C-alpha cells in the first residue's frame, strides 16, 4: 500500500480518493473565452502548465475553499496551475519530491475525455506461494467537476489516449499550522 512518508494521515494509503464535487462552470467559461498562453513542454511527455499570475484567482478561491474544507486537518493551497495533456501524450511512472509540510496533491478535471487516465504502481508482497513480488498498474479516470486527492510520493503516471486535450486544475496541499 502507498504511504505518505510519515506525514499527517490525510493522504489515503490507497493512492487516491474522491474528495467532492465542485462547480467548474466559471473556470471552464474562462478557459474557453481566454487565449491561454500554453507554453511548449520541456519534453514530449511533459504536460503544458500555466501557473500564477496567469490564472484567474477569483475563480479558483471558491473551488479551493470547498476542496480543502473536506480535510480534517487544516490545509493550505499552494502552487495552483492548469495542466494540459494533449491527445496521445503520456508521462512515464515517476515519484515526485515534496516538501516536509506537504500533505497531498489535488486534481480537479476541467476538460477530459474517457481516454484520460491516472495510474499507480502497486507491488504485491512476496508470499510462500509466490516468492517474488508482483508489480501491477491501476488506471483511473478522473471525471470533470470532481476533486481528487492523491499521493505523489507513490509511483504514478498519467496519459491521454483520447482525441481531445485534457485540462486539470492542480494544487498542492500543505499543512497549515497557522490556523
């Protein structure tokens, strides 16, 4: 099972979980009406990302307010971004490095298609009947308008096998000791 590196037990040991439904309509309308300056990715497998100050923070605050109210531990939203994965693009399995006060990463799909996926690598422990550990991958489709928490300290990947780009609002959740 996935762990959270000894951090506050907000991160689910099962890699990801659904948090809540959120109203993405205002952000989606902004996305459609705005010529978002998507930068070229540094490698073909990297998503295109737009960070602050290029984001409409007035539209993000209601989403973050609802999402982080789901946690029992005070959580602060840090480093929000829009991340676009183009059709046919995928990123290999990897583990992200995080700060010591990091709790979770939250994804809110804004546009998606059924070919979009997030994946986690699982390792089944060795047993007397099976002396070698078995590694397998679990793929999940995140639906638009729903918020999901996941643990980036576990091996994960993502991709878009569909025909249209997918755009997620992504934000890091840090422990908020100030509240």
